[in-house]
């Protein structure tokens, strides 16, 4: 945080008014650097070094009772894949990410359509509806679901009364509900941006040429919103894969994911190298997802 | 939805005053669907608020009776009060530092645009998308080595990393809207770079800085994941305190504390939307011929 002080100093050092039009490269570079230094310092210490440490620790050795020992080994990674609990957790993490992204898309699309195409008076309240969960702590939202999904509350009682053998709390169903609720706003905002950017005249033209509303939607509106859909899909997928609070509280230990497994390693076992290996796998999965996204979007742009 | 547009084509008469069309089946279905989705979004928040006024000594839904004693109980639970104060302080310090480091950085990224600054922008935004757990794990490793784990200062470092992407994004968006000729004009009229920055750039992106700061505050105030890794007996934030209570002994006091958080968030939503609409109005005014 001490870097903050340096920001003002070097800016003054720029030679003044001799080179209004195009300051020479070196000076520009130095000014830019001086302005960036505080941010770079904080990010180096608080972001790059921690991520690097996780990567390094994931190749360390761990002995129960002794703790972490410095090494270069992939034994933690092979331990992850040979543990039935954690390889199962990896699969479940993907599954939860996929379910969350798909359901979020299905719920957000009508909402985004209503905000961008619906009556004017509905726009502000609906936008507030989308924004609100984003600004409420995930802990509070999840707590609400824990009350609502418990066996004494009416949703579970209704299911029981109807004889539907579905349990809500401490199951994958409950965790999925919580994840959709938490990450849906990302999808909704992405779709709102995409739908608002569509040139309305393309829709009007199709309608004036006699297309039904249904057909206008599927041939004109929907295809133009696909990039936003992809962006929202990747965002909700990645976010729900790295969720901690929701699977921890709504899973109650019975729905282990990669992240709850990391948390358990740190809280109870203190096997840091193993937790680090799980973390790097999660990071790799996220980066792979982003890579696929940019490949798909790039391909769509090239046509 | 969009019913007015479908009628445009076939009738070529001059536009008649728009009559209220009877609701079509399509828009009724849409209205019902959207209402249900909104109920889904609001449900857990409403449930928490309702559960906090129960008369029973345990959590139950629907609540039984009406009592405000759990709100009184918050004040008698030192854990919550201390955590609330810690969260407020943490969010305030985080916001100030994030703004101080992000505004110059965003200015450099925008003004001295090159391949390097563009990739730096991606790095600064990456905490938004990269798994927070990995950051939490890394910060735990690094901070515990230096004895900073479980301290307020360690928390500030973590929260600045998490909050600054929101500030960078808001400020950059604001800067990209300013006409670069304004700065050139100021410089050619003899103002130095610092004076230009504070008299021309900062006033025109004031709204963006404020909305970035509001986001930073809210994000820091609500953050739970990274904080859970670096929390300690002397450093507990309100979301971490609520998490711990919910996991082990949820009672109506937790619901009351959570409701206070929801109420704060509601105020923040209104603030953000109000700031946003102000920005939009100014934009429209500027673009008017």
C-alpha cells in the first residue's frame, strides 16, 4: 500500500509543453509506468505471487504428521485422480457448472427480453430485480435457501405430500438451486447487453414483411444474441465451478465439489500441497473454458 | 412484448394515437413467466426477513408470531457487532485504496494505449473470472508465511485485489467516453498534465469513479470466499461470521443480522441505479444536437 505515495511524483518530471503533439516514446513510457506502478505493485504482491505460490506448492510433497516438504513431484495430482471422492468431486463440479449455466440461460432469457423489449414501466423494477442478488452477500442468499429448502418448509412438504421422492436440502438438487440463484445475474446482464445492442430495425423489417413474432424471434433476434449467450454461459459455468459458500452450506458435506474439498484440506487436514493441486486443476479448467470461448467467438466473427 | 412493432407494416395510414391493445396470449404468458422468475429471485431474501421476526427461539418458516427481539439480540451478540464494524472499516479502506491505485492505472491504460497496457488491463480484470478459492489459497500461503494471515491488513490486500477490477472497469468505461480533444485543448492552453488531469479528466469521469467506488464497497462488504481462507480470531467480517453461525448454529439472530445486510444492499441498489440513470441523462444531453 505504500506505493500509493509514488504516483504523484514522477508525473511532474515530464517535460512540459515542449512536445504537446507527440511526446517522445521514452517519456510517454515513463509516465505510463509511474501511473501504473501502484496498481502493479499491489497486483504483484496480492495476486501474482499468491497464484505462483499455489502452483509451486502443488508440486510439493506431504507427509501426514510431518507436513509439507519441498519437492518437485506430481504425486499430489495423481493422488487427486486416484481418490474416488475427489475424482467424483471433479465430475460433480463440471456437472453443477453445466446445470447452472443451462438453467440460468433458460431463466434469464425471458427476463432479458422483458427488460429490453417489454413495457417501459417494467424496465426499472426488473433491472433492480436482476441487480439485487448481485449486491446481497452470497452467505445471506444461501442462508435463505437453507431455510426455504429445509424439511419443515413448504416446498419440501409439498413434494412429500405429492409423493415425489426428491429431497432438497443437502442434495445436489438444492446446491443447483442455490447456484442458479447466485450466478443467474451474470447471464441476465450478458443477455441484456446483447439484446439491447441488436438493431431494432432488423426485427421491424422482418415483422413488416409479414413474419410472425415467433418467427422474428427465432430468425432475427435469437441468432444475434448468441454471442451474449455464450459469454453469459462461460461466466456462469466458471463462477459456479468455483463456488464455495453454496455447496458448503446447501450441500452440508454430502455434495463435495473441488472447492469444498480444497476448503476441507485447508480447514481440517491442512494438507496444503493437495489443496494446491486441486486449486490448479480448477484454475486450468477455468482457463480452458475461457480459451474455448474465445476460440468459438473468434470463429463466429470470422463467419 | 413488442406488439406495437408487428402492426407497423400492414397499415399505412398516418400514425393514429396509439390505442391500448388487448393483451395477447403471448404477453400474458411472458408476464406470468417473468413474475415467477422474479419470485424465485426474491424468495430467499424475503424468507430470511420473515424468519427474523419469529417469536420462537429457533428458526422456522413460516414464522410464528411477530417479535423484534432478535434485532435486539444482534446488539447483545458481540461477534456480530465487532464483525459489522470490521466489515465497514475493511470496505472503506478497500474502497479508498482501490480508487487511489485504479484511477491512475486506468488513465495510463487509456491514454498510453499499447499492447502492453491492453494485456495489463486483462490482468487487472482477471480476478473477476479466475476462481476466488485459488486466490484465497494463495493469499493464505503467502500471508501465513509473513505472519499476516488473520490480520486486517492481510484482508485489505485481498479485498483490494477483488474490488479493483470493478473500479478499473467503471473508470475505463468513463474515460473512453471523454473526447480526447478536451485534454489536448487544456494542454495547448497552457495547463500542465497534473492540472489537466484534476481539472478536466477527473470532473468528467466523476460519476464513473463514484459508481466504481460504490461497487468496490459493496463487493468488499459482501465478500466471503477469499476472506474465509484468511480469517482469524482477530479478523472476522460480517459475512464470515454469518457463514460460521449458519454452518453450526443458525438461530433467528442470524436471520436478523442477514436482514440488516439485505436492507443495506437494497439501499445500494437504489444508489447504483440512481447513479446510472443520472449518467444516462447526462449522456443524452451531451449527444443532443
